[in-house]
């Protein structure tokens, strides 16, 4: 026999937990609607701003790359004054781009090769502080090591050489940097360390004639 259907009173409906939750949610939405609208609008503004900044950065990168290409053409032609002017412009106007970092390296290199060590130092130092292209690190550290040696700062020179060794992109560069380190520590009195590096290089395969000669000359200077 079927049980009689229970009659739900108005009082029970009013106290239904589910319905109360809906009522509270709707009431909360009405009260906070203005706040949510402001938050939504704020989020849209942030996203639009981010897209604008991203697009502007992309445009800057494209312009910087084009300018760097032109500077490299001038440098390849031997038009050094024009190349340096263009590189300095890139470094200033497109600061923060990868092209500006590369431009800084080339400015430092040009100043170093002209004997302007004090002028080269800030550019090369900044290049190494940035997230540089590894293929250029060895060259930059060699120049900075030489500048440090000229200043009588052997410890800094050794630090730069160690950085160049750790960032070497191939065995040839690694051996070259290691030989420079061997010559430096030999001059500083670390005979055993210099011999160890030179012997290790001579034991390797595919050593270039120049590297072999440098290693042999270094060993020839070691007494005993």
C-alpha cells in the first residue's frame, strides 16, 4: 500500500539548506556586482597592457635586429667609425634586447683592440652580467682577463678565465682557454698546476699544432 505523499510546508521550504544557499549566493552577487565588474575590467586592462607591452617589445627586437645587421655589414667592410656609432645607438635605444647585448660586446671588443681598456671594460662587464650568448663568452672573458692582468689583478683574471673555460662551446675553445689559464698560474708560481694542464692537453686527440706548441713551450719552461 502506497504511503501518503508528505506535504511540504511553506516553513520547510523556507529553511531548505539548498534554497538558502542559492538565495545567499544571489544576494552576494547583487551586493558585490560592482566590485566584480571593477575586478573584471581591471583584469581586461592588465591583459591589454601586457599584450601592448609584448607587442612593443617584439617590435623593438625586430628594429634592433635590423639595426644590428646594418652595423655588422659596416664592421665587415672595415667602416669602424660608422659601425661603432651604429652599435652605440643600438646599445642606447634598444636597451634590454638581445641585439643591444651583442652590440655592447662588439663595442667593448673594438675599444679593447684599439687599446682603450678603460672604455672596453664597462661594455664587456655588462655583457657578461647579462644572459650572454655562450659562443661570445670565451672571447669576452679573455679580453677581461687581459685587462685585469694589465691592472695587476691576477685573481680577477683567473676568475674570468675559469668562467670562459666553463662556458666553452667546443674542445678547441676549452683547450685555448685552459692554456691561457696555465700560462697565468705558471707566472703566478703554480708550477704543478700549469704542468697538469699542459700535460692533459698534450694527451688529448686532435690538438691543433699551435696548441701543441704552446703546451710544449710551457712544459719546457718548467724546471726538472
